[in-house]
């Protein structure tokens, strides 16, 4: 199998963390790509008609795309238990929360990186930051007991989301007032899977 790879993408990082946690890194070759919403790389468009990364190209079946689909597939393939049935709806909701933080943070990044200075909307960026802060507040208030539980997909998504906020939006200073979440992330980010996938670029 092959995975379209961009080090800076939090959705790709999430998928690569799963590869490490499930022991599948040797089964999936990484295909580095340079792509943006304004100029989709050919290899990305071939794998995913929506032009987004990551996409998992399988030898004997159509490519899979959307990080949630890919991660669920990899977990099933490895029987790793990252989506435990007993906590499935909580895990899926927590994964969606992490992915939502990524969506908002990537959108804010694109607003400044892909538009000319005269076209940048600070109102749009502020709206994305509000979403990020609201989600992080919810993590601190409601999800800490789950985050401290056995490893699952929700934790991986949240950790990759927080890592991306640090990477592209350090000025948000998300740790202030969220001591429990900050302490959890400090520990989780030392996992070998997280250290092996630190974003660059």
C-alpha cells in the first residue's frame, strides 16, 4: 500500500501515527506530495477526486481517502483496537473534535498562505480561532478522563490537532487556562509515534 504524504498536514500525521501504533509502517510506502487547494498535485487527484490528502492506495482495491476512513481501515486491518466497541461513540466524537480543530486551523493557515495580503479576512481567521478555542475548552472540561484512558483514535486525533496548532498558530497559546490538557499533551507527545511524525515545513 502507498500513502500520499505531506509532513505539514495534521490529517496525514494522524494517519502516520496510526501506522506506527498499529505496527504497519513497513506495510505502507509514503509518497511525498506537494499540493494545495489551489493547485492539486496529479498523484493526489488520481488517488482522490476531491484533491485532498491523505489517500491510501491499495494494491487490489480502489484508493481510500479521508483520514477517518483510512485510520478506521488501518485499525481494522491490524486489529489494533483503536475503535473499541464499548466506547465507540465517545471515541468517534472525540476524533471528530480533534479533526474539527484541524479543519479550523488549516483553514486559518490557508487564509494567510494562499491569499494576497489585501484579500485576507481577519474576521474569518478570528472565527476559526473561536472554533479552536471552544473545542479546546470542551476537551479540558469534559474529556480529560477519556484522554487519560487506554489508547484510542480519539486521543490520536486530539494530539495531532494540538500539535498542528502549536506548529502553525503558536500565538493562540492554547495551554493557558487548560493545565490538565496541557499536561496530558506533554506526556502524549513523547510517544514514539508522535516523535516520529513531527511536522516540518
